C-alpha cells in the first residue's frame, strides 16, 4: 500500500 508512491522508509530517505 504505497501512498502517492511514498512509503515510510522512502519518505525518511527523501527527507534525509
């Protein structure tokens, strides 16, 4: 279940 193609892990990576 990807929200807007962003997952919790991916979101943290993008912010980092």
